[in-house]
C-alpha cells in the first residue's frame, strides 16, 4: 500500500537539518511568481512546520511556530502577526493530537494536515477581516488541498536522509 509508514529504524534528526529546511522554505516564499500562480501554491512554511511539529515535537514547538510566523509575515509583507498567530494555533492543535497523528498512515495524516491547513487559512482570513480587509474569496482555501496532496511526497523527501540503509 503506498500510504504505509516506514518500517525501518530512522537515524536521529539533526537540528541543522530542520533549520536548513526552514531556510529553504523561506527562500522559496521569497521567489517572485506570476500573479495568478500563487492561488494554488500551498504555504510551504506552514506545511513544513506541521511536518516537524508532528514528527519532532521536542525540537519544533509553538515557540518556533511563532518565530517562523514572524519571519513569514516579514517575507510575504502581509499583516504583521497573522502568520505568527495562525502558525501558533495550528501548531498547538497539532501538538494536542501529535501522538495520534504519528500513528496514522500517510493518507490519514494528509487528511489531518488538510484540516489543520484549512484552520490556518481561516485564522489568517479572520485576522485580515478584523483589520478591515475584504474577504479574499473561496479560492483562498485551495492551497491547503494542494498541501494535503503533497503531504506524502514531503514526508518521503524529508525521511530520505534519515533512513538506515542495510547492505
């Protein structure tokens, strides 16, 4: 079955690898893209944050989610604090269910990530609307679906350096 959890033992995750993945995610967010293409692209920083919160909760937690949210706010030049608030809340929700989420297969995790990313987007919409911005439209909720579809691929890619290869 393609959504099964890996059965082999994994090497410990290094802090600098986690940091490097976040640096790459921020750099990807800074890439200028054509105007219409951002409607379907998932929030890579948020998706990566959920991955590490679920799989390494002792190394990536709500505090790091808040700091990454401030970095994302600065990178996207959006309302300052909206990403920090959204990332903190969704990280808290993921941490509450972390022990269950790691036991799920990748398909079930993708559904949970979809719910968390939809909550993330809803928090950002509410934060903007509180400050007087207009509703951005329902297409704003398409990127979490793309992110959930990419979840198995992201998981497989981030596990590659930590698989113990037996000869």
